C-alpha cells in the first residue's frame, strides 16, 4: 500500500527527503529532470522559497509542477516576502491545487541575496505562521473569519542543532506546541553536537529529519564555517577534505558515514546537495539506504 508523507511520518520508516530549487526563469525542464532521478526513491521533495534570498520561480508553482509529474512535494514558505494576506492566499491556493505538505520558516534577510535593495516583510515570524496554518486547518482565517473550506496541511518547521543555544530550543518547543508535525534541521556535520541536541529535545514528541550537505571541496567546508550561522564543520572533516585527492568523493564518504549514525539518532535525513542531485542516488547506495 502506498503511503503519503504524513502517513510515513506516523510509521517507523526511516525517511529520506531532498531539497530542490525552482528554476530562475520559466524553463523548468532541467529542474524537473533533476527531480526525476529521485522519483520512487525518496519520500518527498522540499521546494525552496527564494532560498538565500535569491529570486526563483515561486515554490507554489514549482510544487504544482512536481505534483503533476508524480512527486510528493513539501512546499517551503517564508515570512520574508509576504504579509499575512499573501501568506494565507498562497496557502489556500496551494491546498486547492493539491499540495498537502508545507515547511515554514523565517527566511534569510534580502541583503544576502541577488536583490539586496528589496524590502523584507516579516509581518509574522515562523511561530506565528504555524499558528496561522492551524487556524486555516480549523476553517477560519488569521482574523477569525470563517472560510468556505479549510485546509489540512502536514506542516513542518526548521531548527538549528546547537544544544547550547537556549533561545533556539525555546523557539523549537513553541513550534511543536503550535502544531509542527515534523522538524527539519540545519546541516549536520558535528554528530556529537547533534546527539546532544536530540537529547535536549527528547521531551518533544516530533519526528526530526536531519539536514545533510555532501561537501564538494575544502573551500565549501571553510565557507560554511565562516559564513553560515549555526553550521559547524569539525576540524577532523576539514582535515579530511584538505588531504583528499578527490574532494567530491571524500565529501560523499563523509556524508555516507554520517548517515550511518543519523539512522540511529533521527527519523530521517534531508539531503541538500547545493546543486544538482547527480550524486544523491549513489550516496544512498553508499549509505546502504538503497540495495542493488
């Protein structure tokens, strides 16, 4: 029997999701071809919403294209680009088009992206956006007006993994209380830190899907350490990437080893390749999540 993503969350299955970006333009064939490599292999595809404040086709539109092509999308939605009117309109539109999974987040500040002069909205934060979705699910809008047909979303949220950050842990607890059905984390490189994080949130009854970025080069590892808040690449991994004769292969080996540990610690992995998914299937074979 085929299970949808919400049903898989409620099962004992180890989940594999992957991130895909909509095209920067109207030609979506290359993006759909990239996604097609993962059809029937992963449990859902996360569709980014102007990731890193870089303008792309809307996550709603590309989620619908993926849905029509036989995938199960998770539509990401940020607070950065829309006020509460726009957020609700997009959510109702997505549900009417058959999109049932969403992942809500604050969104990077526009100054990080390719339109640095654009004005951020942030009318709501990610916790309030979760509260908004719960209202839509109950048949009313954010202003308590009755809807002619509500929603029933499988709603996720995101989190960092630093157990020493009490504000992060408090916010995560609020997200779960406001109805997050699953949590996807930032990229995990420090497995010891992630294990401590999981112990710190052990009281929260929520599936945690661990983020995973296969490294491609030493420069990539060093860049993330310097520039991406919340990501910590341990010195041991930096050393391995520095000494590797083939950094791409070493990065896949590091990711495969991490998966072997994350199977014991989390409910799944979320693969963020920073580019195409040409190596994702091979990574899953290396980690023995797929059998030949």
